[in-house]
């Protein structure tokens, strides 16, 4: 008994079921990230300031936690 053969593959130009989609790779650098690229709403300056403040608070909390841990 011979092994099963793969079905023939149709050429994409001849296949009526082919759906052509444009491809674009994501940006390579964080500075190039745009929330709109991922389907997220774009953020205004006030929103960015809130995020910057929260990031600063998180860094301070992490610094305090690490300092406390080093004292033990």
C-alpha cells in the first residue's frame, strides 16, 4: 500500500477562495509605536501626562521596596 499523497495545491491566481490581505510588520522601536496601529484609541497630551505621573509613582514605590528589602 502506498502512502497517502497530499492534494494538489491550487495556484493563488486561480483559486477563487483566496483572500488577499495587505501585510505590514509592526514597528521596530518603541518610539514608533502608535496606539492606533493596534486599534486602540489615540491618547491626547493630558492622558500621556497621567501615564507619566503613574509611571513615576511606580518607580518610586519600587525604589522604596528595594531599599526596604536591602535593609533586611
